[in-house]
C-alpha cells in the first residue's frame, strides 16, 4: 500500500508541476555569442564586472519567510562541514541531529550566481541550503538546495522572478516584476515547510505543501530571513571559474551527492551541489 500511495503521490506531483505557470518572459532581443572575460574585475571570467555582480546581488537579495512550524531550518556549507568533520560533503548520510539546521540566522548563508545571458539579460540566482528535506512519504533526503532567479534586462531593470519548485526548477514558476510580492526591490519568498520549495504566494501552492500564512513581511511573526543580512551573500562564480565562495570552494566543486543514497520506499538520494544542478546555468553563458 505504501508503494501504491507513493506512486499516486508522484503522479499527482507531476500533474501539479505541469499545470503550473511556466517561465515565459523573454525580450525580443537578437541572440548573441557569450561574452568574453574582462581584462580586470572579472575573477569568474563570465564577462560581467565582479563589482556589478555584487551590486545586483545585494540590490535584489530576497526575503525568505519560513513556515511557523518549520523544523528543518537553513544553515551554510561551513556550518555543515564543521559538524561532519570533512572538507567536502561526501556521500555518506548525515547524522539525524543535523537535520534541524541552525537556530542562529547568522549561519544562514545565501549563495549567489550572477551570469549574463545570450539575449542580453542577466540572471541573478540565490541558492539556499538546508541540511535536510522532510518531504511527504519517501521524498525526504539529506541536504536541500533551493533557489530563485531574478531576471534583469540590459538596462539594469528587473523583469521578473522565477521560483524553483521540485521538478519545475529550470528556472521555475515565473512572476513578472510588477506583480511579484516584494519589499522595495527585495522579492519575498515563501519557503514550504519541510521541502523548502520556493513560492511567490499562498495561492500558487502544490496541494501537499504548507507555507507561512503571512501576507506581508511587516507584522509577520514567522521566521524572517533577510538574506543580505543574516549570514550574508556569497558569490560562487561560474562552473569553470569558481570564486572563493567564502572559503568553501572545494565543497562547492564537489560533484557527488551531499549525503546518503536514500533507502527504498523510505527516502531519496541526496542532491548534488548547486554547480552540478541543471538550474545553475539555464540560458546563455556556460
């Protein structure tokens, strides 16, 4: 019965993902070749000045609202490695006592990837790390990397936000900038309880998800993660030209799974790090 229930859940999940609003906003700009690395101020060799990447990352850094009953909170690469006693996340399972993450927001680091697209836009990605994904049925696993993507047009103006959710993470459910919930220029992200999928609002939820009931940041009693504050922002650079990534370049370069391989009908294999996920480079520069 557990296997049948799991199959039905997976089928419903696929239908839900297919029925979501897909990312469709694109400017009518003629494609061009990926840019060449700059002579100076371009340590990740992607054709964007590092100072510009830092400015965009701070300008659009999101506000993440955690569910009031979230038991598995965020953390950082350094927090994890200090507790498992390795220099990379390895493929063995994490101890259960790591699953709650850190209670201290100063440990909640957001990893940023800023890159140019061939249509002239710039994508600013924000990756969130949670030590554990507590999903329904057998969808739990060690490590959980989630992300959102802010689209910036060639003039430097934001055009929208894509919210990654389970299989729809390439880049995710799109909201045009005028209708995206935000505080100033900081998009608001609702992190789903347990799975940490990113949602723009309560109305877009998958049927099995729960998020904060707050409709505004002001006055919300649930945990608020202001990513530019808390543990701060760390630019990871590009796959072929990583930055120091807060001193954890080796861990981010690690191509294996972050945690255990999962158990049949009990849990799933842990994911790989952001540099090795398909959502990391989604349009243009590679």
